[in-house]
C-alpha cells in the first residue's frame, strides 16, 4: 500500500468521523426528519428502479448500459447491493459482542458453567484462525480436524435429534382425537410412507402405468404435495405477501409507530 | 493419523449430543457450547473471506479509498452501546429498512404475481380431465385458505363460515404434508449419523493391524 493511498484512507476516516460529529449536533426533531428523509429516499431508489421502463435516462444525461433491459438506476443496484452487504457484514460484530459479553461475564466471574464458556471461546478462536489461515499448510490439518471432526458431526447430530422431539410432538398432537388431527396424521403418514421402501412396498402390486398407477402411495404423496399442499401454502404466501407489502409501505413512509420507531432521539 | 482423530472426535461429538435423549447432562452442555463457538468462528472466517475481503478490503487497498466510509457507516451500528449516540444506530438501521421496503415492491411483483397467474388456470380446456380437476382443486384450496385467514370482518355468513372451515381442513392436510417431509428429513440425518457410528467408526476408526 503506498503512502498516498494510506493518507487518502486516513483522511476518509477522519472525514467520516467528522461527519458523524456533525450529525450528532442535530436536534431531536432534525434527527427524526433526517431519518424519515433517508428512509424514503432509500426505498424510492429501489421502487423507481423497478417501475421506470427500460431505456429511461436521467434527463438524457445518464444512458443505461442496456437500453432494452435497464434504466439509468439499474447499474447502481449492484453497487448499492455491495455496500449494503459490506455494511451489513460489520453488523455481524454486534452478535459477536453479545455472545462475548455473556460468556466473558460467566468466565471471569467464575459462574456455574464457566468451563462451557471457556470451551466456547477456545472453539471460536480456533475455528476463526483455522478458517482464515486454511490456505497455509500448517493450518490445513487443524481446519480439517475442527471442521470434519467437530463442526460437521455436531451440526448433523443437533439437527437429527429434532427427529425425536418432532416425533414426541406428533404423538401429542395426534392424541387429540379431532377430525383435523386425523386428517393431518393421514397426510403426514402418506408423505412419510412414500419416502421409505416399506411404504412403497404397500402399493408395489399396483401397475406403474395407467390410471391405477395414480393409486400407488408415491403418486398419492406427490399429488398431496404438489396440489393440496402447494395450493394451501400459496394461499398462506399471498397473505404473507400482502402483509409484507403493507408493512413495507408503513416503514417506507415512516408511518410505523411502536417501541423502536417512536423513541426519543 | 488425521483421519483417525477426525473419526473419533466425530464419534464422541455425536454421542455427546445424543446423550441429551437420556437427560440433561454436562457433557451435552459442553459440546453444545463447542458447537456454538465453532459455528461463530466459521461465520467470522466466511464473512471475512467471502464478503469483507473481496468486496471491501481488497478494493480499498486497490485504490478505491472511499470504501473506508463503509467502515464509518458500519461503525454506526455500534453506537447502540453509547446512549448519547445510540440514535445513529437507528439511522443506519432505518435506511436499511427503507431499502428493504423499496425492494419489497419489486419482490411482491416478481414473487407473487406469477403465482397468482399460475393459480387461476383454465378449468375448461382440451387438457386431460385430471389436470382440469387439479386446476379446480388448486383454485378452491387457495380461495378457501385465504378466506380462513380473512379477519377483516366477522365470519357471519354461512357461505363464508363454510368456506373458512373447508380452508382449515385443507390447511391441516398441508401441515400434515409439511410435517411428514420434515420428519423424513430429520430421520435421514439421524440414519446418516447412526450409519456413521455403526459403520464408519469401526471401519475407519480402528486401525487394522
């Protein structure tokens, strides 16, 4: 890195911090107005990028890269996407700080289970180093041992024990002798049986072609999944979509009130 | 040697996690924390090597000095710990939410409008009868389930009540199907782990003399 670039970076940092200091001088009402304005502009950019027809230029000044597909805002979508990704990446540290605070307190105050907190820190630091330095020869083995010996099997085991919990939950749910519970159990039974050899054996005697083939358990399961299940989930999705749109509109226009949005600044 | 260590570590880790099925115990707790630590460390490494290094650090050191402003904006998140400056974390958060709101309009149009078109397909056409019956069933299911979730007015009319009731029954079938698929996915994972314990550990974990 040359000296000029380093100076530019440091100047940029100073400029940014100076900008934050200026922001801090704003009064409460001004801060709120700034927030509302920036939120609106941020949303407006993506809305305009979507609704403006292909080939639209900025007063004839900024032509889009592809006149048949893009408008003058389209080329900025990727740039802004990158910026959001980087800025969002920095937010990861918030979660990290939270975990470090909780486990750090347990460890330094020697509370019950401090050994677990120590294990957390050791595992985190070792995996971070192994992940970052895995291209170095000496760290390849460490990375492989941690990843294949611990991370992968622990992940698979944690998710697989859900099979037991989900079965217990199902037993409780299906004990309720209602029409709905029965229907749910039948649908679950069909879908599960269609995925295991013993289930498929039940209808193996039916022909694989012709109308009778649609009575085979895998065909019934496929029909339940692709017709009834898909349509019901699609209806739920439409509801979620309309709610999402309404909520987005409220956020975009800063109409949302509540503990987060209505706080003093 | 490395393979041996990996196999035995994996076996111990698997058994430690399954020990919770008997009862809550310190070994399970220990390995649970190890897993959280490893997952966090893995995420940090991936975040740096997949996002920050290629999209921020390298361009910045490559001459695009203005990427330093991303650090300043990202740093605004951390003002949440300083009550006097905490409003700045909300500023950056609301801008991101504004962007998400703007994207939502495009998302809704691209995600749900094609689904709407795919839902209302012809029920009278030269297509095979079973397809027409399926098309009709899809329309009925979508309308009935949406009616069940329609809370803007009270379901007083018999027609609305009946449609909502049908929607609830159809939802139960869908939930059953989702449940069945989820169980099978988890059982597949469990089978894989058990296969590892009874097959891979003896074959790879015990050196053949």
